[in-house]
């Protein structure tokens, strides 16, 4: 069980670190009705220049715990959805 919990923490951490910046840029580009961004890389460079790297992780602090819980459910460590115990 500790190995499953550790893997859940690791998977959640990696998912937030990799997925959060991509999701932030995607949301900004898709929601841009003024034409401020010319594309994905333009949005990345402008966001980094104007707001710094923290802009990619502003509201993502709650994503990590929820991904940890979902990963543990999938591995059967916690009851609920998933293919392990409590299905």
C-alpha cells in the first residue's frame, strides 16, 4: 500500500507539472477574443515575459491533491472508481 500511495503522489505531481502549463496556455489562446496571442508559442512567451513562470501554476495547487486521490482509486488503494478494491 505505501508503494501505491507513493506512486499516486508521483503521478499527481508529474501530471500537474506537465499538464498545468499546457492547460493554462490552451485556455488563454482559446479564450482570446481580442487577438492578443498569435498562437501557442506566442502565448507562452508573452505570459512568461509579463507574468513570470508562476503564471502557469497560479490556481493549480488544488489539482495535485485531487489527482493523487484519483490515482490511488485507480490503483485500488482507496474505494471508489477504478479497477481495484471497491469497484
